[in-house]
């Protein structure tokens, strides 16, 4: 029997925060299956649930604030990861509808995709980066970073990141409106 088996989640988390790696491993063992089952009921896809569970556990282990109860905190992170996943899927679906569903037939599809790719790169190069508009756009849409993560990484306020993304989206909307 392991010393860590008798500790509560809160005690394990405090030991983890103080640098005890074994406590972190025990936290993962203790909560992984519960988080996975929770996310599996929401996603109904084993691969997505597994990915989201790993992201949830990683985010929880990076959590640096003191917590009263571990389980509600982990489930809140899991719920937020699922919400982010759903939003990402919705954005992808919207992009597909906007960019590709309006094309007439499959023969034109490959030509149009090549044209879109070339012209997208051209428009991406035209985005001004002196105010980090291009950088914000790439990290948001290319790497699916959250606005908060972009703001923290580049020392910007979240409102500035939102504004710059909004400006970049306007430029791209004008471009894709010309393709119709």
C-alpha cells in the first residue's frame, strides 16, 4: 500500500503544488477515469473524450490557485474544455459553409481550394503585424488558442486581442465575399 493512497485529493494537490511528482501521478490515477467517463457522456466519442481528458488533467495540474475541493474544480475544467471543443467545431463548420459549400460543383472544388489557399496566404501576409494583428489571428485560428492565452503570451489585454481579431476577420470577410 502506498502512502499516497490514504490522502484526499486536496492533500495530494497541495503536495503536487509543493513539487511532489508522485502526488501528481496519484492525482492523475485517482481522477482520470472519472473525468474520462464524464467527458465520454458529453462527447460520445472515445477519441475526443480521451483527448479532452488529457487536456483537462494537464490544465488541472498547471492550476496554481488554492482549491477547496478537487473534484468540482476538475469537472469545471473538463466542462470548459468540452465547451471550447464545441465552439471550435462550430467555428470549423461555419468556415466550411462559408468557404466551400457555396462552390458549384466538384470540378471547380480543387481549383477553388488552390485559389483560396494562395489568396489566403496573400491576405494573411497583408495583415499588419505592427500591432500583432497577424500574430493574434494565426494563434487564434491556426493553433486554436484562447483569447486569454494569446493575451497572456503577448502581453496584451483581452480586449485588444478581441479588437485585433475582429479587424483581421473583417479583412478576411471582404476577401471571401469577393470569391462568391
